[in-house]
C-alpha cells in the first residue's frame, strides 16, 4: 500500500512501536501514540528527549526547528537545555548565504530559550529541492515534576492557550501565495507573522501552567490540528472527552484563510496552542496565572471515562469529533500542486 503525504497512519505506527519497545527500565516514557517526547530517569532527574524534522517555513527553518522541538520537551514539564541539528541541504541550491542564514536562525532561537547548540551534522544531499532541518532537543526535569503525556484523568478540565491555528495560519500565508492573492495584503502579512506573534512556542505557557497548579498532561497539537491533538491525548490514556465547540478559540485570520481555501480549522496544524488536562481544583488558578502573563487561556471541555469517545457539544447538540487522515495544510498544498 502506498501512503499519501502526511503522518504515517496511527495503526501502522502503533504496530511498529509495540514491536520495537525499549527494554531499558530507565525509559519511563517511551514511544507511543500521543507520546511526542521520551523520558529517561537518572535517579532524582529525568532526561527528556525529542526529535522532529522541519520541512516548511524554509525562510526561517532553523529558528522554527528549535522552537518546535522545545515545545514537546516543555510539554513533559521539562526545561529545554541542549539542541542538536542535522541540516540536509539541497544540491545546486546551497550557497554560503543559505548556510549562514540557517545557522544564524538556530543560534538566535537557542539564545531566546537559553538552550545550548551542542552538535549535529550538515550535508548537501542528492534529490532535495529545499533545506530540511532535523532537530533533537534534550531537556531535564526533577523526577517528581515530570508531566506524563498519558496523565489525563476522567474529570480533568481541558484548557487551551492562545487559539488555533497559529502554525497553520502562518504556513498557509507563507507557502501558498498564489491562491491567496485576493486576500487583503495586510491580513496576509499578519498571518505570515503568526510564527512570532502570537508565536508557535508554548515553552512559557507550559512553565507558567505547571508552576500555577496541578497539570496532569500537556500536548502541543501539531500535524492534524487540535482534533488530532485531542484524539492523541485521549488515545494515550484511554479516556474520552466532551468538547464545548463554541468555546474553541479560533483566530479570525485562521477562519478567513480556511474559509477561502475550504479547510477545517480543527484539522490545521496548530503549534502555538498548548492543550492541557488539569485538575478541576487548579483550573481557575492556571487560567489566571497564564492570563497574568499575557497568555490567553480557555476552558474547552472535560475528560470523561468513555475511552476513545470524543464529542463536540454545541448547546444540546452533540456530534463526534472529526478525524483527519492528513493535515488540512497538506490537503491544501496537494490541491494546489495536483500531487497526492
């Protein structure tokens, strides 16, 4: 079977991870659906490790790679510390200016997060038409402060910071100029800058939230958007959810682009919004702490006992949360190019 562009199907990935599960007992959080980073215990400290490639936003690809990898480390309650980058550069299109620009971006992003750039690899690679950066972020957390990605519990309140879809909005504006020519140029420029404002980093969101109350699980909803992020959080813990559909904060810019392109914001890559399952008694304090730091936070639903059963509620009406076989941005780009 030939797979389309996008994530490997979850069922196939789950079979692979079950077959090759780590045997080292120090790995206390290993591979699995919804587990975006690993945790390895060293007594009173845990090392948290994450690896992710960046193939979009090529004009800021180095900066992007650092922040995307840092997000998943922060989602385990850890502080990002060390970054390694593998740069795969296109033949016939790589020059001094390109290489220097990517390194400048890597260093700038690492300095923003107080992260050390400690290694990696560079090469000019056959068959590529754009640069790719594969990042590896390492972080650390006290063992008792680790926030497990499978920690959501029935009764937990679901919070979302900022709104959706920060990353998808920026990428649509940056990667699809032609179909958006009739969109207001001022709005498009604002969308392109979503990488920085409101920004794709959730490191500060996670730091503020975990200091303010009892956070049971956190997730950076990336490919497949908020819908896939909710499904992954539910899948990894075998819980259900009821989501208050009108409460989901969707940026007006996102709604404009999605309406123009016929996309569903719920399935659009959504880094920049931190999804959290928190103890009910802590929800108000966490929201207040985030808003006190200028970070919008919204209660969007609740965790339930019904495994894998996720409902969108709008008043008295309920419907199943839609699932997306691939991210809406991939659908938009393939529609533009005619590829599948």
